[in-house]
C-alpha cells in the first residue's frame, strides 16, 4: 500500500510522540523524526511510501515557505537586507561553484554532474535550527538572519539549478540569454507573488470570518507557487513574496484581529505537519540508500559543502564588519554551522531526468549530505548555541 488516510494518521501520531520525547530530552525533533523514519522501514507501515519531487514541490514546499515568510517582519528584514541578500545570492553562487570544482577535480565527476550537484546542494534549510530556536526562545536578529537568508537562498538555488540544467542539456543560451532568463524567473516570480498576495488581501477585506481568511491564505500560498511554476517562474520566490505581503500588510488592517491570530496559528500547525511528514520520509528514504557504494564521494562532498559554507559566510559577513549591518562573530558561527541541507535539495535532485548520466550516484550523495547535516549539525546545534551564550539571550 502507498499513501492512505490511515498511514498519514500513523505518521502524524509518530510525529507527535517524537516531538514530545524530543522536548523532554532536549534535542531537535526533526532529528528524531529522521531516526523514526529509518525505524519505520522495518515495519509494514512504510514499504511503499516514497519522497518525490512533485510531492515536495507541489505539496510540501508552498506551506513551508509561506509560513516562514508570513512570520518575518519586513521592517526588520529591510534593516538586515544587505547582508541577507549578499549571502543569498553571491553566497549561493560561490558555494555552488566551490562544490562544483571540488566534485570535478577531487571526485572525478564530469562538469555537468558536478555543476548540477553544486547548484542543488547550495540551498540551506535550517528547519532543525529554527526548531531549536523555538524550543529555546531564541528570537531577535539571529533568528531573522538564519531564516530570511535560508528563504532567499532557496529561491536563488532553485533558479540557479534550472539554468544549469538547461545549459547542460544542450540549451543554446548565451550570457545575455542566461541573464534574461534569470531576470524573468526571479522578478517574474516576485510580480506573480505580489499579484496573488494583493488579490488575497482584497478578498480578505470583504470578510471578518477567520475561517474564510485562513482559506484565502491557503489558496494564495499554493496558488502563487503553482501559477509561477506554470509560467516557468520561480515558485519559491513567488510564494515567498506572497507570504511577506500577507504577513506584513495583512497585519495592518487587511486581516481582522481574530483572523490574523487564527491565520498565524493555522500556518504554524501546517508547517509542523508538513515538516513532520518531510523528515519522516527523509528517514525512510535514507534507510533505503546504499551509501557504502559512494562512501568516498560522499565524504568528500560533505567536506566540500561544509567548507564552501564557511568560505561563503565568514568573508561575506566581513564585508559589513565596519557598517551598521555588522554581524557578530557568534552569529556568524551559527549561520555557518546552521546551514543545513533539506527538502529543496532533495526535490531538485529527484527532479533530475531519469536518463541523466550519473543520476543514481548524484542522488545518493545528495541524500547522504542531507542526512549528515540534519543529524550531525542538527544534534550539535544546541551545545553550540549554549557554548556561544545564545540560548538565553539573542540580540
């Protein structure tokens, strides 16, 4: 059997139990979910459950992106936009480039495979870190930097991957063509998201019913993503724009007072459900991967991805060392070690054409990198936060 209401109920029950145990033992519940997913492979509940690109892209990503964007204050984001944008654009390209070079020269992958792997693995997904922040009441600038940089670099990485894939598949794209394609994808995605968000705000003004307002935001979250993807724009950036617009403008009268609280609570719950299913499915898939066959490439990839993140964070943050956007060194350490890989990287690698040379090895290595980041980096984040003195107070 595959997906069914009964199986989803079992998965959600497992997620709730894991979350309670994780809270008592004080470790990220996302890590516990991955372990639970691995354990599920030894039962009759998970044989046919699988994680696919369409499942992640069309079902899981829109609510995750929307919920995070909805909770971000544009006023605070605008103040920190220079370093966030630099990390999410130049940082992603730099990290992808360094990983590409390493996988080509150290592992021996051809340029096409190395470039695609570098692009898809460059996006960070600090869900485990944010979970630790919530459990430890870490708020303020640190959480804003980690979450907003992740949201924006998801969009950059998705666009970069699409362009690289088009080029390696023989697309006759000139430098001008690539630039125009990037502009169309990014700014078209922003325009699409703002259009859908604006329409949702207009609809929300016509009601004071929180249930209707929740429904409108749900349609907006998925609609902005799917519409953008239909026109070959960035669905990630589109939904991000919609979430930012509804979360900030909606809080100033477009949503009723009761509706604003209801919408925020609904999306927090929706994100919990989706994250629970994602990490359980990641665990199930990880248990089925044969990592021993790619042990050396996997170890090199983990080292390259970690090194590229360090080379990205510290030098780019140093650019702002003497400005009002200066990022304290403890925050930089969290940005570096908290740069986990997750759902977007898996969606992109699973979206590689079935006949792409080396697809199986690329997929297995990508899943291995994601597993390492979630388990090792996720588990060591609370001790690191504690050592840096950031669990009690965040500026």
